[in-house]
C-alpha cells in the first residue's frame, strides 16, 4: 500500500514538473498586414508604410506625365542599391520589394529586374542556349532596357537618456534618368519613435 502511494506521489510530482516546464512560451499567429512594434526598431510595418507613401508621392510628380507625353509609353524602372546607414540590421531587400510591388501595382510604370537578379537570369538564358529547344529558347539581347534607376538610403538618429529613447528614421530615394543622369524625383519619408522602459537605463 505504501509503495503504491509512493508511486502515485512520484507520478503526480513528475506531471507537475512537466506542466511547469512546458508553460513558458506562447505563440500567436498575427495578420501579416497588422501594425506591430515591439522593440521600436525598423520593422515590416515601417517598410510597408514608407514604401506605400513614397510611391504615392513618386507617381504624382511631373516626371511621369512628362515622360509618357514625350515617349508615348510607360517608363521602365530598375532598382539599384538601397543602403542601410543605420546601426541596426535592416534587410533593405524587403523594403525594395515593397517599393517595387507598390509601384508595379500603380500600373504607371514597368519594372525590370535589378542587376543581381539579371545575373541569375543570364545564367538561365545561357543554359537554354545549350539545352533548350530552338522553339522555346530565350534569346540574348532581347532584354528591356530601363529608363530610370532608383537609388537610396535609410538613416537613423538615436537620442536617449535614462529609460527613454527617441529613434528618428529618414528614408531618402532618388530616381535618376540612366541616359542623362538627371535626377527626376527625390523623395523623403521620416518616422519618429519614442520608446520608454521605465527607470531602467539602456
């Protein structure tokens, strides 16, 4: 009888230990379009909102209508480097993709692949010269040339004292005519975040 009670006690303690150890993490699925800001650092919400607002500004400026009137077609754009000049790790490709998507969805311009992407495309095209049938083979020297290239940078200024911190982000983009090197559009978007963690210092 005593051994039976002892065994039941051990099993009960083991069950309690498992419950205690397993209750430390909770995972919640969120809407990908929801606004989240846990750390105060640059995040997916900032990337999406900045891209959307800057595209709206870009396509509302005179360069677009002037080009369409002079050339009789939509301008072709490609993206070069968007530099991260902050002290944070920011995946600028995410921002670039957001910008490209918003600009393509505006139906005001055409987009061609960036330089790094074109290198992969070149390899595939070269492969087809050897192995694809003549009817389906992609030919060389048939790429659509870009009229404009987009360059830019994301910068940040941090001010902190005690448990309070302010982070100021500035995104600058420039659209440049590839043939003439003329800058046809310059866009700037600013974000300012206040972060507080009580009396603790950073």
